[in-house]
């Protein structure tokens, strides 16, 4: 009414915690300092999964000091589940206009909160504190495995789930308008763990959200332990493929052909064994037979409408080469996982290896073997 109205929003920073006793008190203190530079009504909601280290007690002590601290206690069912509970609470009970996602381990700097908030105020619906845009960074001391894990996650999110335009789609430092969030049916996301980040972002993009990435430096935790496990990685990969299956007819056909290849492979293998062919010979014959039937089905069905310069034999050769590359990728993944998670059964490593192999297989075939070249005149 008086002069330019300044829209003050209620902003709730959701901090999921599991055994963050040595971090949570300090991060609350540092956030309060940052809140002084923001002209909104700022709150913190800690979603603690009954941490045995007594994280909640530290939060209760902070509640006695500050009036803007909320605490939601639950059972440990994963990071995504904790965020969903927190977001529902922030919307329904706290009437939030904006929610933040933020780690409680100082990996995300409290000083960056005003910058994310400013980007949201600038008109975005979904702001990502991004490590992979110009000006952002990951810790220099990260080893090869850690880098590959982070990079691999982003590649899967971007190219499998189809979030091509987002540089950092696995980031856990984000600001989101609840006008957007209210349109998300959380039950339909079907995720429990870290896969939540990609699932929610994908939903936001398909709802037409304006997404903006703000560069941030990601800092390694110095207190407490990482909670990322192999089950999170598996759910993450499955979720990305699930999203893909729902959004691409070509990919569905490709996947059906792939499954038919498994049947051809095992069928011919069994048949050859019954004909008393040596198993060491029967195996490569069956593999090659399935590669050939896969090729023919993809050529005459999946990618039938693609116009190519190449003779069918050249395409067949390319398809075979891609199969060899997939084999190498699948095997490398197997070795990598065996090194990182030595206590997990090898069959799980073998199974997970299928995902990147399938990705390489699909994209190389789609953009190379069966590349569309409509400008070609025969
Ligand atoms: N409530 C809840 N919080 C969780 C759960 N898993 C992780 N967190 C919290 O989510 C944030 C991010 O988890 P981290 O273990 O730091 O995962 P990360 O950042 O990938 O791994 P680090 O390299 O160790 O930092 C932290 O604040 C954790 O305490 C969970 O199952 N429930
Ligand atoms: Mg962390």
C-alpha cells in the first residue's frame, strides 16, 4: 500500500540430518548470521531420523535460543523420504512460500544462501547451487573415484533421465518455490534415497519450472561420516532409467529388443548344448546371434524411420563394434564397484554394470549406427 510493496516470503531451509551432532549446532548459528542479510521471514526445519548420536538434543538447545527453528523427528528411510516429509511439513504446517534443500555437514556454505535466494527473487522457480557451472567447484583433493562417482551421477541424470540442460542435477543445495512444489505428487516419485534429487528436478522441469543454476563451491565435510550407500546408487540408476522409459518410445523399443536378445542368447546357447556343441564355442556363437537379431530388430523396427547413408552391412558392423564397447564399459564398472564396495555380492556389481553399458549402447547406436541423415538424397 505504501510505495513499492516488498514481497516478504516465508522461507524454510530444510536440513536433513543423520548423526550430525558436531555440525548441526554450528550450521544453525552461521545460518542465523546470513539471515540478517535477507529480507524474508527465514526459518530452519531440521528433519532428523532419530539419530543415535543425539543430533536432536543439539537442535532443541538451539530452539531455546532462536525462535525460527523447527524440528521434525522420523525414522531412517533415506534422504529422499526425509526431504519429502520435510517439504510436506513446511508447506502444510509452516505455510512456506519457499523451501531450501541443504546438507547439514557444511558441504554447502551458509554464505551462499543469500545468493540462491536472490536468484529465486529474480524470477526462477527452482534454483540449484551448482558445482558444474562456471565459477562452481568440487574439492580439489577429491580422488578419481569420488570424481567419477559425482560425474557419473550427473551423466546418468542428464543423459538417461533427460535433464540435458542442467549441469548439476544431483546437487543437494537448492531453493524451490512451493507454488511449484504443490503441483508435485510426491507419492508418484517412488524414491527413498538420493535419487530424490533427480526425480524432483525432472518433475519440476516437466511442469515447466524456470530452473537457474548459481555457482557454488562444494566443501568436503570435516565432521561425521558420509551416508551415501550402494543401495542409493542402485536406486539412483534405476530411477533415471524409469524416467527415460516413461518419456521415450524409441528407448522403450530399444529396451524390448535388448530383452529379446537375452532370450535369443540363452535359447540358442541351450539349443547348441543339446546338440553337444562345446560350451566355449556355444557361448560366443549365442552372443553373436543375439547381437545380430538385436541389430535386425533395431534396424527394421526401433530406428526404422531413420534415414542413413550406410549400407545395412556397415550399420551391422557399427552395431557390433558398439556391443564390444558396451562390454568394456560393463566390465570396467564391475571392476570399479568391486574395488569401491568389496563387501557387496559380485552379482550386484555385475547387475549395476548393465546400466552404463546400456546407456553407451543406446546413445552410440542412436547417434552413430542409426544416425538420422535426412539431407542425404539417394
Ligand atoms: N534425515 C536424514 N538425513 C540424511 C539421510 N542420509 C543423509 N542425510 C543427511 O543428508 C545430508 C547429506 O548427506 P551426506 O552423508 O553428507 O552425503 P554426501 O554429501 O553425498 O556425502 P559426504 O561426502 O560425506 O558429504 C547430511 O546432512 C546428512 O546428515 C537420511 O537417511 N535421513
Ligand atoms: Mg555431505
